């Protein structure tokens, strides 16, 4: 495998991306999306249910495979043109992050500061971390192939 990524967004925004077969990060910035490579895995971590919401979630809410495409602009109207990247989302279920904290390399041993590495909205992670996340989400990473039809 070739590492993966954790992206951060509220669950409502993640659901829109899953329904549309795309991802956006960091309020539509292109640079983080350009670092991602086709075939790499991406898991979304959702600290809350809704944008600017106060209902905590703290769960992984989607997992997929970066498609073999480059980032592209998308006009959402009202002058907002974020960059997107196509993703083949895997069949999965949400998974609470708290039981995984000591198993995830990026969070282990950080105590209450486990979320610090996620503060920039996107984080490169090891294959081991992606496997822990996928297992918790009941997702099959071996089923993921770039360009494959979405499940």
C-alpha cells in the first residue's frame, strides 16, 4: 500500500461528498488535494455533525480511494469555487475515534492532545493507521481499486 490521508470535515459535508463521489478539504484549497495520489486511501474524520455545529461526533464517517484524476474547480454558486478531487467511496459504517486512539500511530501517547495533528484539516497517515480505521469502519481496503465503480 502507499499510505493514506485523514481529511477533516463535519459529517453533513462528508455526506454530500460521498453522494457526489468527491472530496473537498480546507475550505476548498487545492494544495492538499494535489499531494494525494491515485490509489491512496482517504478517511474523513468528523468532529461534529454539522458545519459550525456544537453537536460533537468525533468519528470517522467515510473512507475511500482517490481516483486517477487531478483536482478541479467546482462552481457551487455565490462566488464559491472550491477545488475537488474524485473519490471512490467504500461501503463502510461510522466509527468512533476514541476507542482507536491508542492504536493509531498519529494519536498514540498524546493523551488529551490527540487531535492536534488534525488541526490543519488534512493529515498523511501510515498504512497501519489506515488499516485500523478501515477495520473499525468495516471497510475492505483490498476491494479498493482506482477508477472502480463506487459502492
